[in-house]
C-alpha cells in the first residue's frame, strides 16, 4: 500500500495530547499521516479503531482523570481509557465546564 501524502489527522499545538481526524472512513489499522499545524511538522500514528471525521485520537496512552489538551488548552478530562491511536470522544472524555 502506498503511503498517503494528505494529512488524515491534525494536531494544532505541540502541547496537545489528541489530534482530530480530517478524513472520512478512517479504519482501524490505518497508518495515519499526522500534521502539527503549529510548525507544519509531521509524524505517523496507527489508528486503533474506526474513527469518524471530526473525532479525536489519543497521541499517547490516556487514562481516567487525565487532562486533555487540544489547541494548547485544557478541553476536558478522561473518564475512561484510550491507548495511543485510540478513539477519544464522549464515551471516554467529558468537558470540565458542566
């Protein structure tokens, strides 16, 4: 399989511990091209699940109670685990706003 040159995951800030899927139909086992928009650097990460466009992916192993950083800001806390490359969404992440 030929590696893609189009980003599949965007990370906004070097401090972020999640990225956002930017393609339709991302499936488990896909080696994603990930781009950090802060400095246009890139890296590869394997998706551990099918993850819909707009949903988050863990950039490192995350556990219950961990703070989630996106855009360099605290956006919530984990209420369940996600391994590196795992799906992060409402089933395991809750906002701290309410």
